[in-house]
């Protein structure tokens, strides 16, 4: 189903800024927002809190919960933030919500470590960062979305995404 409002997944490893960018993007577009962290089963949160990386079996129920949430918002658009690290994870989300646009946040490892060690109140431990980076599969040219440099200020990142989503914006087009 084609919507007049986009379905967007802001993706990346922990510390890349998914929540901040996702919330700001949803606000700018006037869309519903969900943080993928809130859709994790309790067992996943417990594993990550204990410093144990999730495997594919752990992620499937979480991906399905996000897919259901996105599908429920398909007629009015929405933004979700989630890691969506592998192509197969993104395929699973797209199967639930066609037309899903991915915004991949690109941040160097050293900056990710800095962000993760200075934030408070998050269950994801910095010791799990390398396990996420090891399985991260960047967006390909065949995937509907855009990779953005998320080391810049949030307003710049959001503006770039909004410009990419606006087909009338000079020199930009969703990819």
C-alpha cells in the first residue's frame, strides 16, 4: 500500500543516535514514533544488560513486533528507530510494511564508544558494540533508503533526511 506519509526506520548500531534522530524526524513530519528498544522482549533486555549479544533467534520476535507496529501505521506513516543491522532483518521489516525507507546512521567506532560511555540509563553495554559492528551490513544501492553521516548535529542530519524524502527538493531524491 502506498501512503502519503512515509514509513521510516532509523537504523544503526548502539550509540549512533537512532532515538534522537528518530524522535526529531517523527516530530518534523508529524508522525507517530516508536523506539525499537521498547519493543524488545524482556529476555532480550536481560541478555544485553548482562553483556550477552543477541543472536538471530533472539531478534526475530523483536523484528516481528516492529513489523506489526509499522504495518499498523502504514496508512498514516510512522518512524521507528531500530538497529536493523542485517539485510535479512530489513527484508523482514519490509515484508511487514512495504515501502519502508531506511535511514542508516554512520558513525565511526571511536565516536560510538565515546557516546556509549558518556550516556546514562541505557541497558546496552559498550562491550556489545563490537558484536553489532561485526554483523552490520550497510545499506546497498538496491535497498530503499539513505546512509547519513551522524557525526553532524541532529538538525543537519534530520534536514538531510527530510530533503531526501521531498521529491521536489533540488538535487535530492529518495534512494
